[in-house]
């Protein structure tokens, strides 16, 4: 019945098919998937800010790379702080702002 397909329905199907152990496996796998998507998006944005800085579109301080890992660690840190700050903003406020920016 497709009317039951809501958020978290995959865990319900896993529970019916394989019991509570399968539910835990599916939930942990999905959580790892979401974390990897988030981390790859943040890494991409960090390098994008680095490129903007090298082109002179934003201040040069954002083009510094970590000496050992050769990654834009300042950019990644500032993006993380920005995402954490936006997580405390109400969704009804974020949605119109997102629509205006895109």
C-alpha cells in the first residue's frame, strides 16, 4: 500500500522483512550515507570558496591551504559554523531566503 510510504517507512519494511536487527542495520547504513553526502558537499563548497579567493572575488585569506593536508581548512571550518548557525533558524524563515537566493 503506497499510502504508507512516509519518512521512516524503509525501517518499517526492514523490520517486517528481517526483524529489529535488520532495522538497526538499515538505519545505521542510511545515517552513514547522509553523513557522507554532507561531508562531500562541505568539501566541495570549501574548495569552491578557495577558487573564488584565487580568482580575487573574495579576500585572499580564503585561499590558504593547510600545510600538511593541503585542504582549505579555514573555509571548511567557516562553512561548518555557518551550517550550525543556520540549523537554529526556523524552517519557515529559511525557505523564502533559499527561494530568493536560487
